[in-house]
């Protein structure tokens, strides 16, 4: 069943078509009782070997079995696991230079210890596939996509699973239509024995938060936020186009989480904004580490491309051969220095789409905003959660203090204690 995770497709659902603007979904007869399901025992991830100095491409992950957990009562597709579908970008093995300095070595070790493994992705996709089957019983012809850090190459072993339920291939009113649908989804999840504490969160993009008891994964499900599907595969291309991108992003996310500036719900930066900030920095160096993919390959990231084709865009792009030979340690110090001393927060917009700094120009989207990070597709501000001066000052303070500490002693543990790096949750 190739392509399940990429397209969101499973076996065809009931023949009824749910009229999208109808007030109620279709409830089919004789629904199986989910309360009688046998729960599988908690699974512990087995040991995994990594070469400390070698960049691991997704292609190097060993394929997993179609049904990785025998005790699981879930259905699974009769095909190899998700890892056999990766990489989406068919790149050759990409090697990082041997770390000759302490800081770069620390970043590499953190990356290898914390990066998401194929078994983690398999668990999430089994959950996605099972939920799609349940949802299709009341909303026929829908598709459930795995998006965000789990699939864009920037996930960790503790990353949550972000899910997007697609009814039609376009945006819908998130305040009314999406909220109504999510209310019905929440009611459905209350009936499923393997779903724990489903909560409806009323945000700009409302979600249902819940925990999958079988895998232990925390999940966020939205409806028709299709830009999240598009940017997942754009970011995935950035993740694998140059071997230094993923380790640098992971250490920045861990650092921000430890210092309390990586939580949009508390008025600081989302993980998505942090990723874009790292990419922007790498694009704007005197000798860029990465280009603007949307400028160099517009046909691969066309915002009007049909959703079922979006995952194919990055497969047409070759690895980027940068003339910048900076090691990971120098790039991390440079990242902190850039936002501590060089970036003009008052007048500038971070744009990965254009690979440059843009001016606010009094446009409404950027007016009176403390931090402006452009979403590459819909061009909204991904850092809109930072709306208090005290939180903005806290973010700037952390950049400045961490830069001073790291430039002086070049020891990662001076800004990110070892225990916090391994234990901190990553998005």
C-alpha cells in the first residue's frame, strides 16, 4: 500500500459522500464497538547504532515490518513500514565533516541521540491510519495527513504528532466550520478506548489535543489547515538538501525549549518559527548554506499544486552544494549572534521564501508586531503569539546571554545542560 503516509489514503471508505456544509455527518450502521479493543502493552524502543561523525540520511534507516507490534489490534497496511517510503528526496548519503572541535561534536552527539527514528514514525502512522478509518465512518471521503515535525525532518524522539483532516482541497472558515467539525471529532474520540483526554482548543487554527494510549504519542488534530501540508514538504526538502541543517535546527529547538522561549501558547516562539529563523540565517550568510527553494524551484512548490502531488515536489531537487564550509559549532554561535546583535527586530521581516530580510513597510500583517516571521505559503506571521513586550524582551535576552556564553567557551553545556538536552520535549 505505497504512499499511505504521503497521501493520507487508505482503503476506500463507505460510498456515501458527506455534504460538506451539512450540519451533521453521516453515521453508518453497525459501527464496531471500540471499547472492547485489547490494548497493546507498552513497547520500548530497541537500541540503535549511530556513527558519531556521519550524517544519517533517511534512506539509511532499516525498513521496519508491516505490523511492528504483534499485540496491536490495529489494522496495518500489507506493505513495508513507513521507513521504506523515505526519503522523499532521493539523495545519496550525505556526510558531515568529522567534528574537529568540541562544540560541533556535542551538537552531533545530541542530534544522533535525539533525532526521530523510523520506529517512532511507524507508531505515529499506525495511529493516523487507525484514526482515519474511524473518522471515515462518519465523514466518508476524508483524508488524514501526518504533518509537522514528525514528517518534515526536524522531529525528535519525543515530538508530538500533528494531524490534518482534509475534507476539501481548500481553506475553510476555522472559527465556524472547522470548530463544528472538531466538536464532532472530539465526541467520536470520547468513544474510542485508546484515545485519552481529547480536548478542544479554540485557537486561530482550532485543534483537538489527545493522547494515543497505544503508542503513548501526544497528538494535535486540525481540520483543513492545508498550508501545513504544503510547508511540511517544503521544510522536508530544506532538511535534507544540506547535511548541516537538521543538527543545527535540533539543537536550536532544544536550547529554546530549555530557556522557556519555545511555547506559542505562552506567548513565545513556536517550533515552526524557530525552524524558519534557522533557515533564514543559513540563507543570508555571506556565503549561503542553503538557497530559497521557492525562488529556485517554483514549479516544485507551487501553492496551487493539488495536495496529493505535494509530496513529489522535493524529489526533483538535487542536493545543494554550498561553498560555505563553516562547522556546526561556528554556525550555532553565528545564529545566536545574528539575532542578538545584527537583526533589526523593529523594522525587519524574516523571509525564507525570499531568502532575505524584508521591510515591514507599515503593512497590516507586520504592524505593531514584536517579531515577524513570514509563513512561506500564506505569508502570515508565524510569530504572532509574541504579543507582549515582556516576552519579546525575554527572547532577545536569551539570544544575547547565550551568545556571550557560547562565544567565550565554545561548550554546548554552558547554554544547554546535558540532562535538559536529552529530556526536554521537542516539537
